C-alpha cells in the first residue's frame, strides 16, 4: 500500500514538474502530452524497478537487477520513440509541411488546434 502511494505521489510530482519545465522552456506541447504520458510513463517504469517485491526484487528490497532492467527499458523506448518520431516528422514535413501559421503559433496550439487552453492560469 505504501508503495502504491509513493508511486502515485511521485507520478503527480513528476508530471506537474515536467509541465512547469515545459512552460519555462517555452516549448509548445499541445495538452502537455510529453509531461503527462512521456514523463509520467517513464516514472512508472522506473518506479517498478524501485518498488517491485513480487516475482522480481526491486531496489528498495535489495535487488538492483530489476531496477537496471527498467532503466534499460526506458532508454530503449526513448531511443526508439526519438528515432521513429524524427523519421515520421521529416516525412510529414516533406509531404504536407509541419508548421502552423504564425497567428496560430502566437495564440498557442492548445487554443488554435483544440479550441481550449490546458492551463489558463499559467
């Protein structure tokens, strides 16, 4: 039970921190997909290696193997996603163009593409 609470609190902190970092870095990420799914998913995978206690032994229970396996998995998925995304972005850019109009970018893609702002207070 404590492990689930720690994973949940960690997920909230990681995703919120990533959303704030995205704003500070002025990156345009419609609906904070990177912060929520990317960073939240990464935390979940790593947390499995920290808190595992059934079938595999996590870092908190004296095992480092599962933690290292989870880190390797995160790195492999990150490399795969980066590579495939780069290829797809280049294909889409050549076929259709990948940029939006300046006025759409100025108001932000949350508003211009989705008709809403994800975080109006920021």
